[in-house]
């Protein structure tokens, strides 16, 4: 699906978005009434300090609204922009700030739903799609936190060993199926059906489940079996200490 087709299916009741230099932000009308906010990184760009600052600024303005409208995060990016200028200006802090804005939105009561419809990687992935409480994807999307050659460079582990592990352990492997198995991607949406209806279902689910379900999903899907038991144990130890 093209971005225009996605927007028409997501927001059939209308939308007003500003799109400039590969980012977009604005608002849309929900089918049953009310509004929601939209931010996004599009066209496969690599976001830098300017793009992340613009999106963060928009979210900070949203926090002033009395109503806690949902926030949709659309993602089709490459990695973050690794230019000398962006690195010297502290791109890591800008990315962290954008992620914290989305976390804060969720804590205020804004349902946050990411929709990955293209590629994304590394810091750009962490600060946008993964910072939403629910992450959905369309078939054909390709997310990766870090590709295997990069993992090999950082860890000094042989590529052959990593490739072998990636075949049996989704934690090591990029791609939509693997990240869905770990619980990072909650749902893969059907592009043949109304995206608006699937979005509303994801929003309603957040009113039922207040917490982050990724570790539980990873356990159920056998892609990340240790995260949920360990987090539950740490939580129980903290409760017992008081």
C-alpha cells in the first residue's frame, strides 16, 4: 500500500496533515467521532535532530489538550541520520526525547499506536514505533534493531555463529516475523480490511490492558521466553521489600 492509500483507509472521515521533508504531523477524525493525532517518518528518510525536534514539539503541544486523544505513529524510515552535524548536536538525546514524549503521552492517558508500513532500523525504530504502547505492522514491512553485520562488529562475534543463532532464535534476527515472535510487534494488520477498524480495536485494547504486553506476547509466542518471568520476579521482590 502507498502512504496515500494507508491514510485513506486509516482515516476515512478525513484528516489534516502537514508533510515536509519526510515527516508528517497533524490530526484526523475518528469514524465514530472525536479526533486523534498523527505523527510520522515517511519516504524512508533517516531522521536527524531537526526532524525529531519537530515531532517532539508537536507532541508537547498535544499534552496541553484537555482531551486525551489517541496518537498514531506512522513509520517508514531508514536508520537515524548519522551525519557529523547531527552527532555533534546530540542526536541520541533528540531521539531519546522523542521516545520520552511518546512514553509520557501514554502515561497521561493518550493511547499510542505505531503502524510500521515500510522499513525502519536502529535509533529511528526505537524512538518512534517501539515507543508506542501498541505496534502494528503491514505485511511487507521490515523492521530491524540492528542487522547481523553490525551486531558482529559490536560484539566481535563471528558472522557464522550469529547467522546460526538467527535461524533458531528470533532475538538475533531482523524482520517482521521475528520481531512479531518476540512480542515487539503486537499485530500484523490485514490491508484488505479497514485499517480504521483495526486501529480502533487497538485503541480499545489499551483501555482494557493498562500495562505493556510485549514480554507476555514474547512468552506466548515462544520468541522471548525469559523476559516475562524475570520482570514478574523483579516486581515481586520489589513489592516484598516494602
